[in-house]
């Protein structure tokens, strides 16, 4: 039994003669809720594609529950790892049909139709994510937040051990951001689902994650608890922006405050 759901060992990947991330090295324990943070162009998406095996590794290894992810076939990966992309597909199919597509990795050879068990799981996860009342609506009729919830339901239908999310709160208002992250937090805490997500908002990362990886220019700058990573010195060094960090008075988690240019100029005057 492996304690770590994900082990990344001196991993390098990227695009030939273009951007490369290198020397990535961290371990993610099972039932972790982890986030990848860093400025635009720091390598978050490239690392994500390396973890999903969309990009081949140039050096090092990625182990998913002890197995080399780049040596697993599509079905083997899909039964352990589910992905919620940043831009959700909105095909001209119903929410129920979209969600049940998550059962495809479990289809046997020459199986063309979903089993009663597949439908039961789709119902279960549509209820869990709060989209059961939308099951007969078409995906392209949903709001961005509703599409995100349907995509999470489809990912859960894969019954994965690790859920990967690429900026799940982008383009959503604060109410939908909290709704999505509260749902993911509940899945993590109640089901023991391991979670790794790319997230831009450092305050959301600090509030919800228990482990963070901060990237800078294709390399790991630091990794650890939110308190260790979201230190004002780390943020100023990586983001080239003056900030103040304090504890959230209710949760005790780190909160990041920006300082505008006019305020900085007034302080120097």
C-alpha cells in the first residue's frame, strides 16, 4: 500500500526548442488537497500536461499510486486519475449523457451501452454535485458554474483516486468559486479523494489547500503548507509584486493583501 498518490521525481518535460519545466520534485500524500500556483508562464499548465501524460517526460519519473504514469495505458490512467479541464466542453448532449461518459474507461470490449450500474453512479454524482435537476438540459444551455459542476460529476463517475483540476474557479464569480471549492473540499474530506489543482487566486489557494507547489520560470520555487509557501517574501520574489500576508481571523489560513502603486508612492513620500 503506497502512502503517496503521486510522486514526481526530478521530472522534466516541455516542448522541443521551446518552454521546458525541469527538476520538479515533490510527493503528494493520499487524501491531500494540493494546489499549483505561480505567475503566468511559470509552467503550471506544462506540469499539468506532464502529470496527465499529455506531454512525455524528458527526464525523471511520475508515479501514480506507485506506477509510472507514462507506462500506463489510457484505461489504466483513467481508472485512477480524472481531469476537469479549464475550458469545459459544451456539446449538444444532455447533462446526464455528458456525465455518464465518465464510465467509458470501464466499458468492456464490444460494450456499446451503459449498464444499470453506470446509470446509478451518474445519478449519484449528479446529486452530489447538485446538477441532478439539470440532467435533461443540454450542456450548451448551462452557465459556466453549472458546466463546471457537471464536469466534476463526470470526473467522479470515473471513480478516480486523484482528481486534477485546471483552474476550476476561473471566469466564475465569488459565489460560484466558493460553491465549487466547498464541493471539492467536501469530496476530499468525506470521500478521501486526493485533489491537485492549478489555481491563480492565492487567497483561495491558501484557504482551501493543505499543500502548495509554487512554480517560477519553469522550476519549483518552494513547496509546503500554505503558511510556508504564501510568505510575503516568496510571493514578492516570484510575482514581483509588493504584498502583505496575514492570517485570516476566522480560519487562521494565510491571506494575501495587495498594495496599490499610489499607496506605495505615498509611503515613500
